[in-house]
C-alpha cells in the first residue's frame, strides 16, 4: 500500500461539511467514493483521513487528506486521475507520496484560517456564498487591538460552540491579523494557531467586529477569557465567509514545529 498526501481545495457551498454522513454530500464522502472506484474495491475499503473537519458551507484553499492506495501510481498520475474525476467544486492542488506513518490529522502542527466579511449595506448576491456580512462601520485600530489580545495561549471556552468534543479548550494563537480591502469593500481576518475549536474562528470574528463597531469595548476580549461563558460571546458569523487556508506539518514552519497535543485535537 502506498500512502498519498493530498492537498485539496473546495467550494463548500453545496457540501454538508467534510465528514462523511449518510445520504449527504460531503468532502470525505466524495473522495472516498473516487479513490475506491479507482482501486476497483468492491466495498469502500480505502479510508480517507482529513486534517480536521470543516462545517457545511465552509471553504478550503488547502485542506490536507491522506489515504493508502493498493497500486503504485506516480504523484503526477494520481494528481491527474483525481482531478479528472472530481466534481467542479473540488480540485486537487498537490499530491505527495509520504511515509507510511504520516497522518493528515495527528501530525498537524498548526492551521491557518481566513474569514472574509463583505462590508456593504446589503448582502451582495454575488458574494453571499463566499463572505459573511457586516454592515456597520469598523474601526481598524480597535480591531487590531482586539486581535492582539488573542495572540498567545488562552482558554477559549467563551469562543467554542456547544457540541464540541474537545477535552480542553486551551489553544495557542500564533498570529491574528486583519486587512481592509477598500476596493472590494471587504474585511479579511486571518488566524494562525496550533488548533481551533468548534466554530471558534466564526465566534472570534463576531466578537472582533463588534469591538470594531463600538458595540463592545476592546477590553471585552480579556473579560471573555476570564468568564469562560459561551453565551456572553453570543454572535457566530456565517460559515460562508470561512476558509481553511493552510495546514502546517513538521518542517513547514520552523518557528512552530511542534505537533498539536493530543488533548487539543
């Protein structure tokens, strides 16, 4: 068996998330069907493992998966075969043959997410599936001050949705940055960290933009860390604006080479 590491991009609009579910169209389900069709297995014997789950409507610029394949195909042959069979809202960006002990999930050292917010007064019909929406003015100085407080190791209990299976809500954010694209009337916020909880990025963005609009004080970030109460963070931004931008593994970032601790996965 040859182990392949695949980097895949997808438009999450018409997917019910990454994880395979009965009678639903998912990223894992589509990939599992294709690789088993290629291998001509009678049952879906080949299992596809992802770096983590993305929810329904969430996009990926570079999600990572791995699977073991019974035939020795070159990286280029696998790349062409997969892309020839994938639907138009998915594309394989890169194929690598890796060691048999590589694991797309357990070897992760970090992830980078981007959230896009359209700042128009009304929802743009051409961006509605690819951005969140925030119609209120934003103060970039306040937004940057709020983001700076998120950097470091914190207990993010106020920023995790119910339904999380994580054993610990402690995570480390390496960087949190915002940029205002005035020509597109869009705000983009990026988070890079060693791991993210269920809906964490979407909740963080909701708090940050409320601070930017003056609805919350900048000091509210610290207060939310202390109270550890999800109900006080309240707003969860739509899935449509969230993008998994990159998954990091050993050697990708010398500054942060450590695998995500098992209790934080």
